[in-house]
């Protein structure tokens, strides 16, 4: 009985196996076979317009760069191995950095750029913390701008697309000239003159002129120290203590409409040592001497006498 039962089960198993469909050839070779590199010529065959634009982009140097080992594979340095995509012609079979999560897109870019000085603070920069990917601002395929003013205009338009408050400040009566303003010409500035968008140690990704000096001193070198008698805000707060860097409704881009109102924010309500003009204990501020009658026009502008307000080599009160 058991012999006949075993024979019946064997025949049933054979019949079921005969009905199973044959496995496709792809399965035999491995359905998840790892894609391989096919070189840039294969990409060019279908993406001729993108490839021709890419020829004028700095990233095309990878095509002949033996040091980074991407020779003849510049496209695949960002998009990954392309054999599967070349066969299927579907977008799902190739990596598209513009559609990746910001952290993954940045990882792709930083595989080459992480050791560059300008990208040293990229990982913990404001843009990274806000999940702004490299591909949000950069186009790897687009040709580079030829002229200096053209590059600056493109940068300003890119930055102000998000930083609308800064763009509004540049429209005020007293502002730095932007390269997007026709009257500025080649003397126009771009955001990159003051900021490093890839990250910096300073607040707001500000650039330094040298060492730890504020970037403003690159242009305003006459305000550069070190001074024998420093005006404390220059060291503790920087230029932004008195000036609005993008633009202001006030002359000299000051934060207050009148110079005396700005000075009295610090130099008031603190008792000063007689005859010194400095506060007891060396703290900031100090009430002006009695002859400073602020109702008189001659005292309305503090810098009329205190001319070296950024710092002096000869006078503690910044008179000269």
C-alpha cells in the first residue's frame, strides 16, 4: 500500500514540474546582475544635445583625467554604470542626481569635491542643514558662463531666487552695486564676493579677507587694523554692528538714519570716568561730556570730530 502511495506522489510531482514555465534567460544569467560601465560614447548616441553642452562644462575634464580614474566615463561618474540603462532605455535604470534625496545627491558630488577648500564646510553649512542639494544650484550639463559679468549675473539670479529679502535690500537707495544692474557694469558685485555658499566658519557663510578679518576689508582696506586704539564693535561684532551690508535707506548703509542715534545706542546710560570719555571698569559706552549739547547741529554728527571711528593709532577718542 505504501509502495503504491509513494509511486502516486512521484507521478503527481512530475506532472506539476512539467507545467511550470521555463525561467527566462535573464534569470539564468542573474536577474540582479551588477551593471557595468559602457563609456561616454554610448551615452552620446542617444543624448547628443546634452553631450555637446557638456563638452563646454568644466566637469568634462573627467573624460581625459586619468588621476581620478574616470577616463572615458565622465557621464557615469555621476550617473553610475550605464549598461542596464543602455539596454532597457528606461530612466529608472540609471541614477539621476537631480531626483535623489539631497543627502544622496551631495554624497555623489562630494565624492570628488570634498577635499576642495571652498567645500570644506559644505556638510554642516546652512544650505546642507536646510536640505538644499548641490543640484539645486548647479547644472553639470550646462556650459559655463564665458564672461565675468555673465557669471556674476547668473550667480545673483540664482541666489536671489531663494533669498528674496536680500534682493529687496539691494533695491534700497544706498546699496552695493549688483552685477544684474546695467549701470553697475563690470564693477558690479555678486553674492560670491562676500559669501561662500558651500559653507564657512563665519555666520551666514561669510568669507574672510585674511585670517579672521571680515570679508568687507577686501574692498574697504582703509578700515583694516590692527589699531593701537580699537573701536570695540569692530572686533566683537564686525561691520554689521553699524552697517546693513546688502542695502539701507540710510546714507553709508547705516542701521539708523542719523549717526548720533547710532552712536548713542552704546554711548549712553553708562557713567564715565571724568576726563577720559570711557566707562568705569573699561566697559563699552559712556555719557558724552556736558558740552555735547545734542540739540546743537554741530554735535548732531559724531563723526564730525571722531573721524577715525573704525580705529585710531594716535587717539583713544578716535579724534584723529
